């Protein structure tokens, strides 16, 4: 991407794809209540919370442009590193907790081809709970220069819908938008054997910007 183009894009913020079912009714209610509030005290009472909710939805579903960091593996999610766990097969799982205040759009951790996108039904316990391992989730696999990379989007107590943006077979660039978890939750990225984590538990991450692996 040319530098002039990326510089111009950096300050732009758009709304996330997949936000419409939540956003449109909320904004419409706020607009109607504000219009009728001029002539009705009852509608004025409705307008205040309706407008606040609409503003909150616009904030929740923001999708800012990012200048993508150079690195082998970059963060797929905005949030805080919840755990870094060695796996039996030699991989390392980095779990990133997304709060309702974070950007909810997830990005490809590496360039490559999406080899599978699997939706697995499950529960909806809070994403910071250990039992969230059994929550509803979408498991991604990418064929990359580091081999097969697994990423998992996990729904939480509030996030009841995961919206993949691209199907299996799609070639993606590093940092490209690939999906949305409505109202936050958790995203796990599995680093392949021999690749060390460059982040620490409690560290804030920015999708497309924070590098996850160490040289």
C-alpha cells in the first residue's frame, strides 16, 4: 500500500460489517424519539436513553483504519492478553480478552489462505471464565509461510453472534479484516512450535498493530 494512501486512510473510522441488525433499529428508535420529543414529554423521556444507546452502538461497532505492523504474527484482536499457555503439541496459545469497549473487528494474524472456517455451537459463559473453552466459537485455519495457523473466535456472555467475513479458500493479507464478534469476547491465536510469544499477560493489544511473536 503506498505511503500516501495509508497516511490518508489512517484517521478514518467506518462502521463494522455485520453491525446492521443491532445498529439500524437502535438508531431508528433514537431518531423517531428525538423528532417526537419536541411535542411530547413522554417521548422526551424515551429520547434520552434511546440516543445514549444509539451513541453506544456507534462506538461499539466502530472499525478504524489501521497501518498494519510488519512482523511474522500480529494480533488478530483489540483487547488484553488473558493467558499464554504451552500446548501439548508444542504450540503456544495466546488468549486475548475483548471487552465491550474494544473494537470488535478481528484481523488476519498472517498472510495466507483460509483453509477452514468452522462454527462450533456451545455455551455463552463470560469469556474470562475458564469454562468459556466450551462456548460457541468459530475455528479458523490459515495456510501461511509458518505452516498451519489456528485462530479461534469465542463468544461470551453478551457476544451471541460471530460473523465471519471471508469463506474457506480466500487468500488474505496480513491485517485484513476477517470477522466480527458482536460486543467483544475472546480470540485465541496458536503460535507454532518454535515461535515464542512477544507479549505478556495483562498487555494491551491492537489488531493489526501489536506484534505477537518474537524474532
